[in-house]
C-alpha cells in the first residue's frame, strides 16, 4: 500500500511541475552528502555549452585552475559565464538564466570553487528550466543526479577550482536554464542531520552546509550520437549480402 501511495505522490508532483511549475524563491533542495552519486572523474563528453542571458548579481571574475582563490572584474563581463575557462558569473538572490540553444532533459553545471570545503561549496545552488519562455515566473526544478569529482579537467592536484561539476535531470526537455543560490541548497553529512550550524561554515565536521552565492563557470548539455540498434545492423547486413548474391547471379 505504501508503495502505491509513494508512486501516486511522485506522479502528482511531476504533473504539478509540468502544468504549474514553481517559483525558485519558494523551492529548497536538501540532500544527504552520503547518498550522492559521486564519480571520480571528469564530466563525460562531448557536450555543448549554453549562453548567459541575464540575472547575475553583477559580479564576474576568474578562479585559477589550481587554487581556490579568485579575482573580480572591474566591470561585469557576461561572457565569463559562457565557457569552461575558469571565468565565472555570480548567482545569488536572482535567477541567473542561460540559453542552451537546444532542448535537453539533462544539464551540466560547471562551478568555480573559491573556498572550501570543496564538495559543499560546489553545490550551493539549485537548477531550474523552462522549455520555451525564459521570462516565465514558473520554472521546473531539476533533480541532482551525479557529481563529477574532477570537474572538466583533472590536473591531479588536491585543490582545483573546477572540481565537483554536477549533472541535473529534468522530467521534461528544457531549453532555458535558471540557477538560483539564495539559501536554496542545504547539504547534510548524513540522513540523521536535520539542521545546519552556521552560515558560511567552513568546518566539514559540522552537521550541514548552506551558502548564499555561487560562481558559475558555464552550463552545458550532453551531445548524444545515435547508435543503430542490433536489429537494424542485422537488416543492413542481410540486405548487403542479398545485393552481392544478386550481382554474382547476374554475372553467371
């Protein structure tokens, strides 16, 4: 009975998000760090990157690949959020929007880490999407699927500012991605924790982590290639063999 109720709840929740959506300001994401699917590697390619549209706090800057330090730009540079180049735009109280240029149900988020602890700091945001109207007040929340410990490049050093890139999955395909970082993500070290200790706490032994801003280097979507099914390959092979047999028969 409980399984049926759980399935019904999930169906209703997905239907609600598809039809109504949600405003990011009232949506909070809580995870248990021990339940994360963590891959000790880089984000798999190939993937294409989206284009920053609007919404940043007005701060952009650079984080060196081998350091958690950062330097801000004298004036805001929107292009800093378009490439995996250690240049980022900041997300805080506004929904920061990118155009993926295509429809996809999966999005990669490449953060820049400017202080530790690393895995907490790289997940201080939530991800939303809409299929066609980036000015819509109602956005569909994504589900955190996988975290890639080595980001987009593995230098083999313990402190890299591109580490812990994340993969988020939607119930439908979306084109516009919105990232929100105003206390929207709370991370606990295990399922028994229900509260966090202090804002911007950098001590990984405390129960939880919650932060106010995120530096986003880029967002992207996987590029999929169509692989013929075995049955299709078999049909092509049989057809080719038949053509060869007919040609031989006509020769004789």
